[in-house]
C-alpha cells in the first residue's frame, strides 16, 4: 500500500512538472519503459536458452552436441608440415590425417591456408586424399565431401608461395582454418601451423674473360689460342647473398694440366689457396652478410694449348662448385657450376673465339 502511495505521489509531481508543459516528456518516459521491459524479456529468454555447445580440445578433436539428443560432430585432425625450411621458389607441403569419430556423417569440410603476413601470397597447387574422398580446390581452399562415420584419410596439400616485396620476413607463418558441416551442425577452428624458415638466396656467378664486360682488355696472348703459345684469361667470381647471414663460404675449381694460375689475383673479400698437386683452386670467405657486400675474386689463368686440342675449345676449369652454411636455418647451401673453356660465352667481344689453331 505504501509503495502504491509513493507511485501516485511521484506520478502527480512528474505530471505537474513535465507532462502538462510538454507532451514529449511523456512520450520519452513511455519509450524508456518499453525498452526496459523488452531487455528484461530478452535476458530471461537467454537465461533459459539451451544452445548448441562446441567443445574444442588441443588435440584437434571437436565435439558438438545439441541438448540431450546424443548427436555429435567429432573430427580428429593431426597436421604436420613436410618441411621445416624452404628455398625461394620451392613449394610447400602439409599432411593432414583426419578421422570422423562422431556419430554424424560430415557433409563437407572446408580447409583454408592463410598466411599471417601480407608480405607473402599463397596458392594451393594440388591436394591428394588417399581415401578417395571427393576434392575441390579453389584458390587457397580445399573442400572434402561425404566423410562417413569412422572414415579416415591422409590429405596431402601442396602450395606455391611468393614474396610480394623485396624486404620480407625470413619465416613463413601459416594458419589452418577448418570448417565442418553436418546438416545444421557446424564448427570453425583456426590454429597455427609449424613455422617454416626461408633459406638464404645465395647465387654465385663464375665467368672467364679476355675482354671485360666494359670492353677493357684483360688478357694477353692470341685469340683464338695457338698451340704452344700462352694465352692469359681472367676468371671473375662473384657471390651475391640475400636473406640470412652465411658462414664458411668456399668456391672451388680444378685446373687442367695445361692451365696454370699465375701471380696476378685480385680479391675484394676472403682469401685463396691453390694446391699444385691436386690442381684445385679455393676461394674462402668466413662470413657473408644477409645483404650487400662486395664478394668478388679475380684470378689470371694461363692456357698453353697442346696439339691434341687443335680444332676444339680448350678446357680451362672443371669440377666448379661452391658451398656455404646458412646460420639461421642451419642449412648447407651447395651447387655445381658448368665447366669452363676457351669459348668464352660471357665475353661479348671474343665469344666463340676459343677453338685452338696450329
């Protein structure tokens, strides 16, 4: 009764103070009252709502239930990367072992590969499923259909990647997003894949010249080479590194019996040694910076052609190779270059003038 009396008193005071002067005060109060009642009703409805519950476990198992109807959508997925390091231009591969461990047939699963950095782009090239499940590939997404209860398989996904800018991170960080659907049941899960390190991009160029690329004469002697007469050529080796710091760089090549290394050398970095018994030339650099640096070595090679080489290009270097250690990825970089002879393919003034004459 007292509450009713207070409400009547409040109403008369508010009417005299606000409502008689301006009807909009009454409209405003009524609107606020309606909003309060609507929000109260929604709160009560949410309090008694029995939703679908998704339980996500760290081992890749996803359970979905709806009330007490004992229906469940359970997908087990174990994912691994098939490589921990990758070269620029080398494709990426992942293996996904999946199994439908629930009691609902999965209509379809959509798997997306998402790079976490805008410095890279990715495109799925192929997907193979050993169980024979139908596959559909669209851009960076793979779709599997009709996965029966207890069905399992191994999905191999191969993708290409490329950098979208010159200065990019040295790791590829990828997220795998899984969406599964079974009738009205569905779930979505995204989690990171193992980080893949990018191997440094090391290139080594070795070429022999009689005239430099600028047209300056470097060599001495007859061109084409003549039997018994020495001709001096210059071997120019340049190493270009881009990416990670390298250590223990070694360039090596073997000289044939009628080619000698004279005392003229020019090194902008590192040191060289020459073993007369094995006839092997070595150029060594302790470390190469991640980018930049003048890693160039020049060596004078003296060819004295023999009678058996008449009518042929004379061999100047064989067993040409290099190797270095990538510190960041703990990877050995190694490659073999082509053998070199007096045909001088990189010398624009003397190219093809290497056939020995008598």
